[in-house]
């Protein structure tokens, strides 16, 4: 069984909990308050709780989860580009968009 992806740290940087879903991590990070973080694994911070940071997760758990996933996606794109180069990223994205368009055309037919 895989370990939960989202890690919650308190404002002192101490690991507190793991969650399988970004929405659950958004809920939990509010408990630890201003400066608490959600991380992708034990790696990069994808949300910092508080009005002087990314905002208050309790305003919208779904909204916080969307920000978390957008940042994870951005990190993945950056890592892919660093590893394979911008041309490879462009080609991979073009293939993905073409595949999605084909599926959409089939669904509409």
C-alpha cells in the first residue's frame, strides 16, 4: 500500500500528518494555523497557510486543493523540462493535446 502523498507540517517545520487527499490536507493545515504547510511528499511546499502567505485553507478546501494540484503540476513540468529539455516538453504536450482532442471527437460522434 502506498503512503499518502500529502504531508502536513506545523509552522515550526515539524512533520505532523499525512493525507491521501489534498482536500483533507487543506482541512488539517488550518488546525495548525498560520505558517503550517502542505508538501508534496516530504518535498516541495505546495501551500503555506495564513493570510500573509497563500491564504486560509478553511475559506475553501476545494480551492486550496486546486492550488496544491496546480503547483504540483507546475513542479512536474519544470522537472521534466530540466531533465529532457523544452523541445521534449513541447512534443509531449502536443501529443497529449492531440490524444485528448481525438477522445473528445469520438465522444461527440
